C-alpha cells in the first residue's frame, strides 16, 4: 500500500484541515512508518458524523455521551449530572461537533506519531 497524499481521503468525514495536519505529521516518515501511522491513526480517529450522532444521543438518552467517547471523562460526568448543562452544553456541542472531532483527532495524530517515532514531536 503506497501512502499517497490521497490515501487519507478514505477516512470518513475528513476535512481539509485534518488532511493538512496529517500530511504535515507524516512528512518526514518513511513509507513503512506512514503505513503504520495510518493504521494506528485510523483506529483511534473519530469522524465528525460519529461525534454528531453521540451528541444527538445526549438529547434522547444520556447527556455527555460524546464527551465520554472523546475521552473527556470529567466533562462527561459533569454533563451527565447536569443534564448537559441543562441542554445548553449539548446544544453547543451539537453546533461545534466538527471542531470537537478535529481537536480529538489532532490529539490522536500526535499520539500515533509518538508511537511511530518513539518520542519525537511534529509541531
């Protein structure tokens, strides 16, 4: 599998900003490292549509599901106990679901890079 710049287009819901981040993150990697990075990152990544669906669950089932999914346990508990800040926080998350997904994916790209390089940073 050659890692061309368009290989990341296979990821669901990828944005131009995320594509640029991934290209920057993998710029100095060998083809084998890029392939490993892609496999690790694809397993950790959350698409904006997933975050949107989990946020919508906050209206129907349990507030804060999206925060638990993104690893923000403290915020998830806070949303759970306050009904998503009386639904205001859930509405804000609904509007900002793409930004939430990008921030989460940025952290996952950094973690994936750390696993591949064993400690070096890319930004």
